[in-house]
C-alpha cells in the first residue's frame, strides 16, 4: 500500500467534521475521492499531505506514519498556488532545487524544463503566472508536483476552477501522465465523470457532519478512456448512474446507511 | 425648475470630456489643468503681497532678488552663499545618509515585527509612541548624543523616517497569502529560504510603499534639522536668510524644497509601480 488513511478523524473546535475515514491506495493506483463541497475533502487531502494532523487515526505512506510534509508526497492545490513573481520555469525550479539540493543549476533547469514539456508548456517557460490562462497555470502546478518525482501525488480538486473544455483536456492529460509515470494518485473531486475517467476506484464521501467514507466503486473500464469512447459504453453509463445516485441519496440521508453497493457487478465492460 | 434642468446637461458632458482628455493624456488638459493650479497659487501670492501681507515680496520681486541663486545653481561664493542646486545637493547627501540608515533599521525592525507575534506584542506600543515624535524634538537629543550637527541630523532623519518602513514591512509580511505559505511548507523550505523565496518577494510591494513614505518624511526632517543646526543645505539657507531679513530668498527656498520633495516622490512612485507590476 502506498497511501493509507486509517480511521482518520478530524474536528474543528467541538465540531467533528470527518469520522472513520478509511482510504487505501495501492502502488500505481489512482483513487478518486468524490463528494459535494464543504464536506472536508480539502482537509482530508491536507492531512494526507501532512499539512494538517488528524485528531485520531493515522496516515501512512509506504508504511511510515506521516507526521509532516514529505519528499515523496507531492500536492497540487485547488487554486494552483503558484508564486506570481517567478516564471513558470522558476516555479518548478524552486521545487526541484528543494528536492534535489545537490544538483547543479544546469541540471535543475533541465529537469524543470522536461516536466514543463511533459505538460505541454514548452512555449511558456518564461511567462509568469499572471500571463497564463487558468488551464496553463494548473499545468505549471502539475509540472511542479511531477518534477518532485513523488511516489504519491495528491490532487485537491485540481480542475474545478477551469472551464469545461480545458477541464476535459487536462483530464486526458492527467490520465496519460498517470499511465506514463505510474505514480500513486489520490485525487479529490466533485465531478463523477472526471472520477470515472481517471480512477481505478472511486471512494465516495458520505456527507455528515461528520462526513465519512462510503463503500467504494471499482472502475473497471478499458484505458485510455476518452469521453467519446466512454459515452458508448453501457458499463460507463451504469457506473455513472449508480455513483450519482449514491451521492444524491447520501445527500438526502446524511446518516450513514450500511447498504452495500454492488460495485463490482458493473465491472463487466466491453470495449 | 424645468429650465434649470434643461440647462444642466450641456455642462456635464463638457466637464467629462475635459476629464477624459486629461485622463487619456493626449489633450491639452494634461498640462493645462496643472498650470491653472500653479497660476492660481501665483495670483494668490501676488494679491496677498498687495493687500494683507505687506512684508511678503511679490513673485516678480522674488525672482529679481534671487535669480542669481537659480541662474547659477552650482556656484559657491562662500560657505553660506551657494547656488540653489548646490544647497539642494548638500541636503540630499545628508538625507541619503539618514534615509539609508532609516531604511536599513526600519526594514530589519519591520521584518522582526512581521515575523514574530511575540515581538509585535512587545514592541508595537513602543513604535506607536515613538512614531509621532517630531524631528524638532529628536534633534536636541541627537546633538547631545553625537556632539556634532551632522551626526545629529543623520540621527534625526533616520529616526523620523523609519516608521513607515517599519509598519509597511511588517504589514507586508503579515499579509503573505496562506497559499504561498502552504507552498513553502509542502516543499519544506528552511526558515531562511522561506523568508528569501516567499515572504520577502510577497511583501516587496508593501515595503516599497513604506520606502516612499519614509523618503517623504526624511525630506521633511532635513529642513528642520538644517534650520536648527545651520548646516549649509537648503534648510540652513532658509533659516540664514530669515535672520538676514531677505524674505525673497525664503520664498525661493520654500519653493525649491517643495519641488525637490515632489520629484523625489515621483521617482519613488515610479519605482514602486515598477516593482508592483513586475511582482504580481
């Protein structure tokens, strides 16, 4: 297991917002955590990144208990969080310098450039974030995270601020990068289609308060999953319908129902 | 009622057009309107010297009596008889020393205030108390401490001008967006790198606003310092001419002080804008 959140609980003041959260992500797997806004999804991912300590339970990366930010875990923030006074290249270089302090600057620059090329920003290396579109900024943020060559990549609703077209484009990009690098991904999202396109498994967050993880859905659809192809698959439609229905039902009945969802039954996909 | 309403509209478009032309900067308004302002000042001056202020020299008399200082700006006929520009440069040299010291001390002090809540609790009341003290009050203390006028002047300028820098540097550091701090934490930057790579660049626009305000105060303080110490600068000249009862020279010195202060502020403003736009 690359990343484990085990019985994680978090409260702000007297208010318990996350209870009994359990997420297991295997090596090279992509798991999407899905749920509506305000449930504590960001809190959850910040705990996985070691920026927030859980009140109970524990977070483990490759078997070690997480007590703070780690070199082998990278996080992409929801709002990009690029430093506006640095160029795209500079933003990535800052991370690379920090991760590989022994490297000479030429190697740092080449490494940063390689990852910016990987996210198709070779033409915008010298531009600063204010001169980049939202999609391009998120690509820089992604390059910065990937350049750290992390074992685990955490994504906090990375595409939620983008328009639909850019969003679809970046989803395909993320899927490709995941296939290429095979790094372990935990991604938080509120978009069912996005989750299905990217994830091996989908873990719904059952609204509370306190919110908690619900029974998972296995996404056993062929890759690469382009939207055009998925739209013709019955298995895709059924999966989308049942995830959506689960989330809608959960939103109506905040108290947890232990009703198991036949997720694996949906896994009979035909190309 | 109806008549007055129908009369009003043509006035507004005319005014707004003038305003627009001024804003766009391609019309005569850009230069014309400020000239009207200066013209008003000149008229007020002239009328005053005719009517209620009999001792006030008129603009023409002022020009006549003091043009040697303006037309030979770099002349040096004696220690306390120099060209206007030469006086100004003397003053600027003194300001540069005091202001430089004030910037250094103010920036460091502001950094400490901005980074440490404990330090803020401890020293904020002290700052608030020292801030409103006038240069005229500091100068005698400076004379006592340094036993010479130059040291006293530098001391006074530094002490008076540092506060905007202190306050703005601290403010800039407190206002660093949480997102940037999170980036630093995720990358596990050391405290020093955090300061250098994230806190300072983020606070820089605030700091430059502080530097500009500080320069304004430094220029205010120099005149007071020179008047009290008789240093050969623009303020010393002003005070000397007051004692010599040459009022024309006082007026010229006042105008020169204002003009130089204005130019200094414009320069700093340009620098501040450049920093702000290149930082965000």
